[in-house]
C-alpha cells in the first residue's frame, strides 16, 4: 500500500487498468482464444471422443473436399445468403422508406413490424412448420384449398423446402432491419431534400441520388450483419426438419447443421472442426468482400 | 473499429453528396426558376415532393389519396407480420377438431391445452432455467463489458492497443467454431448439464465491450478528473460517476444480451442432456417432437415461450426499440 501511494498518477492508472482487465483478459484467453486455437489444431487431427487423438494432416480437409454432401451443404448455405439478404433488405427498406413518411399510428405500425424480432426462433419455427403442413392441417394449404388452388408440398419437397425455411428467418429479422433503416433515414439532413424540392427533382431521383447514397453506412452494416446471420442459419432448419434434420435429401442442410451432425451425432470431432474452420473462412471472406465492394462504390 | 469505419465512410459520403447536390443546384437553377409557378399548383412534381417532405418533418401528414394508400398498405403488411403470432395464440385456445379451420377467433375457446401442457411442470422448470441464465449473463455482461470498455476508453497504459485489437478480433470468430472446444472443455471440467456450462461462453462479449467503449467516449474526462481530485478511487469513479452517465447504453446492452440468451439455441442444445436443465427453446424442441401431430399442444408450448417476451415488449416498447437502434448503430 505504501508503495502504491508513492506511484505517480500515470503509474497508478496502469495498476488500476490492469486490475480492471485481469478477469476479462483471463476470460478472453481461456474462453475465446484457446478454443479457437483448439478448433484449428483439432481440424488436423482424428478423434472420435473415446480413443486417443492422432494427427491426420490435411486428411479432414481432403475428406471434406471429396464429400458430395459438403458441396450440397455449401451450395445451400450460399442459397440462404443469396436469397435471404437481398430479399430481406429490399423489403425492409421499402417498409422503412414508407413508414418514415407516415405519422398516423406510426408507433403502432412500427410495433407490428418489430414484434416478430422479439419472438423465440424455436417457437416460431414450429408455428411456421405447422403452416406448411399438407391439407387438412397446415394453414397455408388450407387457405389455398379454400380458394381452389392445388396444395403445395412445402417442407416435403427438395425444391420448396429451402425457401420455406428461409421465409420465417427473413420474417423474424425484418423488424430489426426496418428499425435500423428508419434510424438511418432520420439521420439524413433535411436540407438535402429541401434542395431537391427546390430543384423540382422527381422522387425517384431523390431516392437514388440522395437517400440511397447517404444511407450507405446503414446499408453496409445491414448487408454484413444479415449475411452473417444467413450464413449461420441453424435454429430454423433444425426445428423445421427434426424428423430428418437438413432434409429432404440434404436439400435444406446448412453448414452449421452439418457441423452439429458430424460433431454430436457422428462424434467425428476432427472432421467437424475442419468444417468449422471452413465456416470461419467463409464468413471472413464474405464479410471482407462485402465491405470492400460496398465501401468502394 | 468496424463502427468507426462505418461512421467515417458516412462522413465522407456526406461530403460527396453535398458537392453533388451543389453542382446540381447550379445546373438546375433555370429549371427551378421556370418551375416556380408550378410550386403553387398542387399536383406538380415539386408540389408532391414538398408534401412528402413535410410529412417527414413531423408536421401533420397531407390528406391526399397517395398517403392513405401508403398507410393502408403499411397497415396490411404489419397485420400480416403479426399473423403467425396471432395464429399461434389462437390455435393454443382451440380444441383439436377446430385446428383445421382458418378462424382467428376459436368458436369454443378452451384453456385445456394450457392446463395439459403445464401439468407435468417441465415448462415451469425450463422457464426458470432460461430466466436464471439470461439474468445472470445479462448482469455479467453489463458489469464486465462496461468495465473493459471504460478501461480501454479512459485509461492510458502499456498493452492497451493489444488488448483492444485482441478483443476486437474475437468478433470475427463465429460461435459455431467454438462450440466443439467448449464442449470438450465442459466435458473435462464436468460442466456438462449445469447452469455454469450453459452460461460461461456468454459472460462477456466483444460486441458489448465496444458498444460501451463508444458510449464512454461521450463522458467528459473533466468529470472523472474532478472525482479524482475529490479523492475517489478509480473503481468508485467508474461506478458512481461514469456508469450513471451511460445508463441508456447499459439498458440497450442489457436488452440485447437478455434477448440473445433467452432465445439462444445451439449451445444449450449441445451442453445439456438432462431435461431438468434445458432452457426454454431446447425444452420446446423436445416437447414439440414428443407431441408429433398434436399441433394445438405444440402451439400452446410455443405460445408459452413467446408470451413473456410479448408482455415485456408491450410494456417497454419505446425503450426496447430505442435500445435496439442504439446497439445496432453504435455496436
């Protein structure tokens, strides 16, 4: 204590700073960095949880490249991304753009759009799963039947199942995106719109020349944020296809589900770790590409 | 860093757009002058734009048809958005034989589904588990994330930059990459099937740390200096001076963390095997699989998992939306 009193203010600050950081630093090293390294090391090993770990070199990665299921899964993951991100951003922008211009019951309508964001993914996955059931159970097919349209196989079809699972994921995220877009729209200075009005510019030109360019930071954020979300889709797929996870015929299986299956049903830890490393690489590359492309423009 | 980057590009953008419109202004002066008469006419392009513009500045909306249609479409869209929730609630009050009709209001409402689902007590247990886990994680995040954010923001010390970059870099690591090592770790230390096992990965987050760091930037150093002169130690300064000034940010962080843990699925699914320790989402999955085709019971389970958050939202609506915006934009 005596020694502490003799320290200068700057030195005291150093002591305090490291005292504050002690527990968090241990946490980050132990719960974040060590497991990351562990996952990478494990991806070069062969281990089924029971026997001993043995080095496998690049065997896990080679196995992955030659696994036909992996390529289906890889494609699915990108289909989730390439359908989900543009659709959800477009819809949420259109809603936000118009909602921003509405005053009457503004808060109420906003709440309607935002509500799904707060729901539990698992609960809603089951609700949508019920919607998709064939006649006479499912809501959608009952509705189609009531207006005389032949029923659609949603979750039982290899082509329709993926979009059917994507729909609730888009639905649940929409409210968040609308709210963020509206905040972005609010932050655009009114003077630009006044200038445009004086010039007599059409609403389309105003949108393309003023609103969208000034909204770019918001758009970049939402593109990256929602892309990461769609690349990591799991809860919806798992819950909507519990009888045959990722089915039918792997047509809805995303990378995270494949990781879960390999690790916790197949107990092939090394192989699963290699898949997580691939997921990490995919996320990194996609986010960096998006940032680069969107910022450059 | 990501956030500052985005903010930077925003500023750069404003500059570009500024010069752009200025150029257009000069180019279009003639056109504007020629159209000056048109401003008076209600249905000219400028007139329309003007009315739209007025709407955005919170003055009463112009009562024209376009505005009515806009409102109506938005309203219909909003109603469609809550339809899944509405049908879930409606079905949870229906007898099985009514499941097949499209009525939103049950012909003979019943609470039998609820009594049946709650009968075996598992839902209470899962609800309690989720509540305890989400609450403890939230408290831990609010304390530690703000402490680290504060330290990185207000202290100058060797290693500061490395700690900053190290924590920042964890933002890029997806949870899914860590679940296998976490699982192995939990197995080794006997954390499987325990609250600690479910909670430990989320006790601190890089996202929260950066959110709080951003907000501590708004706390003037003079305040802290004044407290220091008054003889408060650094811990007291953080807790009694800095923390109260960032309360809105703390609330935003708390909402985000709580919601994230309340709905978390993959990790609790992996780490728990004992039904007594399931969280609500994992329990709901198990329950729904058990019920197979009894959709009214599944909807009741789903409703039980959803109703608490709906009530909280209805009570704190504005607060939650503001929090989400703050966390989303600054984080």
